């Protein structure tokens, strides 16, 4: 039980659950039948576990060096060997669960996870640290559309919305850790931009994602945007505004990342509520 709790704690549970909820919402918006929806959601959940646990397994020495008490592997609650076994096991399971949804979905999920693992494996310490987030979150809406009986990629605007939110996730996630990262040599893009610029660019990326969903779902015609979509758009812009305001007025905190997650959930809810067809 202690091991399971430690592995769950290493999986970055908050983001794992949010990404899983996003997959569920996009699957519903795509109109997937029940078994496809269950497989898609479970495969994404399990894949996220693999990304989160491998991230903490790779970071364990650095986390120990800076005394991070929120990291179960660094704390010694579970051994690195067990964590690696679990990360590889759930990675394989994610791919096995994706396979019945078709080879296109399997390939897309493999690329999504490969890109996330590449971040963990070293890209996080380079100026290119944002690229895996653009790639994985850009492809993400297509995991739902490729799970349909008649598979196709998501529409262009869903790629833009996904990539924009992915950028915002990365730019805000690392902000509370900048000092620890400086001590252990992790210098990704947000570290180079500095906390304020990173958070303001993140807020702008959230607005770009909201515009993509608003216009894309209405076929580019502002007059065709439904009142429900305008409501969601206003809510997401308010969340982005709060993110920018907090970045200017207060020291960087975990709240900025949570605001970006909230914006992602609102945009996914908008796609469900407005019945957006986001198939290419
Ligand atoms: C849709 C999808 C599959 C997206 C995943 C994309 C991606 C690159 C994920 C990496 C997530 C992760 C574990 C970040 C932790 O980063 P950190 O090591 O910088 O920070 P932390 O461990 O201190 O939180």
C-alpha cells in the first residue's frame, strides 16, 4: 500500500487527472461509443502515470540534492528500481490499451508519450524544453478523433488550441521550482525567460487557445458563435487575465499553473457544451 501511495504521489497526480479528464471530454465531444471512450480515457490515464513516474525517477537525485520533501522517490518511500519498473510497465499498458482503437491512435499516442519522455530524459534542461509540450498537447485532441471508427486527425484549430495550452502548462509549471532548478543545472525555456515574462507569455498562449476554439468551432464566422461559447470564452480570458495579473503583482506560485489547468478544462467543457465538431 505504501508503495502504491508513493508511486501515485510520484505520478504528478493533479496534472494526470486533469489530462485524463481532458481526454474524456474530447472523447465525448467526438461522440465516441462507450467502449472506445473507456479505452481512450484509461489509456491516457495510464500513459500519464508513466510520464509522471519516469519524470520523478529521473529527477530523484536532483530532488534529493535540493531537499524536496514532496517527492516520494527522492524521500525514499519507494526505490528507484521499483519506480522504473512501474513507469515502464504502465507505459507498455498504455500502448496495449491504445491498440484496439486502431494503429493510427496507437501511433499518435506513442508519439505523444515519446515526446513527454524526451522532455523528462533531458530536453527539460535545454532552450527547447517547450517543444515536447507543443508536440504532445498539439497531437492530444487527435487522440480522440483517431479513436473513432472512422479515424481522422483533429481540425487545425484544435492542434493550435492544444499546443497553446501545452505551452502555457510548461511556462507556469516550473515557476515555483526556479531556484531549486538553478542549483541543479536545469535551465529550460521558462528559466531563461524569467518568471514574469514566462507567466505573461503563458497567459497570452491561453488567450490564443481560447480564440482558436471560439473561431475554429464556428467555422471562422464570428456571427455563428453561440452564446454558450461566448460565455466560456469570457471565462477563459478572465482566467488568463488573472494569471497575468498575479504574475505581475505577486511572486511566482503554483496558483499560476492551476489557473492554466482550469483554462484547459474550461475549453474542453466548451467543446462538449457547444457540440463542437473538431474532426479535420
Ligand atoms: C498530453 C501529454 C501526454 C502531455 C505530456 C507532455 C509533457 C512534456 C509532460 C511532462 C510532464 C511532467 C512530468 C512535468 C514535470 O516537469 P518538471 O520535472 O519540470 O517539474 P516537477 O517534477 O518539479 O513538477
